[in-house]
C-alpha cells in the first residue's frame, strides 16, 4: 500500500490504521478521508478559508471536508493530502501523469476509475491540514483552476460544468458591479423604488435591483453553505466572513481557468505548474 499526505499536516496517530483496514475489501482500490484546518493554531483567516473549503456548496465539486455517509462512500476523487492506494493499482496505471505538477491526484484518480476500479472515503479518517494565508491561498486556487483546465484538455471526461461556470465568474462579476453602479447613478436606487413592484421598471431600476438581488442571493448561498458545511472552525464570525473569502477564491479560480483556456488556444498548454519556491 502507498499512503499520500503533505508536508504541512498534523498526522493523527491512528491515521494509517484508520485507512489500511479498508483494504480487506477487494473492491477498495484506494481510500481517503477529509482534511480540516486545526482550529487551534490557525489564524482567523485560515479558519475562514477552511470554512469556505468545506462549504456544503460553492466549492466546484471539491471534497476537502466531505464526510462520508455510512462507513464508506464511493467518490470520484481523493484529496492527495489524505489518501492510500493499493500499490498494484498504482502500478497498473503507471502512476502519475508525466510532467503533471498540480492536479496530478485528480488525473491519477480519473485513470484509476477509468480502469474500472473504485475510490472510497472514510469520513472518520480526518487529517489536520494547515491552510495557507489569504494571499498564498489565492495563488494556490488560481493554479488549481489553471491545471484543472489543462488536465481536462488531456482527459476530456474530466470536464465539468462547474469548473467552466467558475471560469466565467470574474467576467460576470465585473458586469454585475458595473450594472449595479450604472443603475444607482441613473435613478434605479431611489428610495421610492425599494420593497415594491409598483412604478416604472426602466433600465436603471432593472440593472440596480437585478444586480443587487443576484449579489444578495450569492451572499446568502455562501452563508448557508458555510453554516451547513463540515469545518470544525465554524463560528458566527468565520461564517459571516465566508462570502468574502468565497468571492476571492471564485475570482482566483476563475482567472486560473481563463489562463488555462488561453494556454490551450495558444497550442502549448503543458502541465508544469508549481506555486512553491524550491531550492
């Protein structure tokens, strides 16, 4: 068996035993578990990031904080920070894709599943994973968006509507902000137009109240997702701050996705993405 984790984790004493026990089942090709930021020892913003990562929604299909239903739950992808594989399975798919730095775990899992094998998650096998600070996590998430698109170019079956949707998020955000400002400056925000459907619904009013409604709905979904998520760092303050961090990460991921699209159009996409300085 081969176990994978990162260099910025706090490994529980029972980590190996909590995962290796499942290999008694022949259908288990690989098994992993959720990862959370340690509430003690994390800064406020690291805890907000963890709450955002582990939100019930708005995570574009990632499973940082996925808590399996029942003993085991079949999943499409295991987080590389907390996973164990049968060595024979890794050898059968010839390991990671050549040249892949970033998204290598998702590509590996895709090829394992394509080979007819199953991946599973144990919701009790928790790994404590230190989150990066806001500036570094923005770069991290931007690179995630980039390499996910590059990986999907190699393996088209990995494409997902959610990644494309986040890819146009920055563009839609700019349109929404300009529409809100334009509507407000041209009379759409007058007090007599609030909390009523009466009156003339001209362009400024539609732009202002329509944009405001969409923004408010986005914030509400972020709050609800954070509240119903699985992060142990949830508190009234981290949940309140979650929409701001969610917007930041959606923007960063979307920019990364757009960079990926541009690299593909350039005819030289590659896979070499690494956001760490190495000596």
